[in-house]
């Protein structure tokens, strides 16, 4: 598997050039967040694949996972997790697939605030069979 980050002052032009020149199906292209780079990925690899492998290794069902994301490279990751949060500063496409949207951005400690809220609600569960995020 491979990953290449292409930084550019014109991300849209770089994305379009790569899309045109690379053989169909040879790579997955993702506009980065913030939008000053393009990710070129092996089409068989994404954060969802990584999360699935981690869950398998730990014996944890993806339905018990809480995930946070803000960019297009988080899409599959958020779709797989049982409870997914798009960051307030995230893109619209990410907000559409996430279960919830944080009230605060990355810069405003949005992840920490949501995790603390979930912890206080008792919603994070445990490693015991049958416990899950709510």
C-alpha cells in the first residue's frame, strides 16, 4: 500500500490532473483538509480498512467505536464506527455521513469536550461483552 501527499497552491487543478492522468482504479484521490494538498492512496486502503483491522485485532465490534473526523479521508472511518462525529469545522460531506456534529471545532477542543460528555453520561461502555457506545 502507498500514500502520497501532493501539496499545491491550486488543489483543484492538481486533483483534476491526477484524475485525468492516472489509470482508472489505480489510486484513490482525496482532497485534503485543510485544502492545500491531495492524497493519492492505494485504492484498497482507507481509514475504514485500518479501523476494521484494529477492531479485529482487539476483538472489538466496530459498533462499539466512537470516531471523530473532519475531512474526506475520514469518510469510511466514520461510516464504520458505531457512533461517529463530524467536527464543527468539517466538510459538509463528512457532516452528512456522521451520526452527530460536534458543537466545537478541532481548535476549540471539540473531541475532548464530546468525549468528556459521553464519559459523564456513561455512554462509553467498557470492554465487557455487550457494552456499547450510545
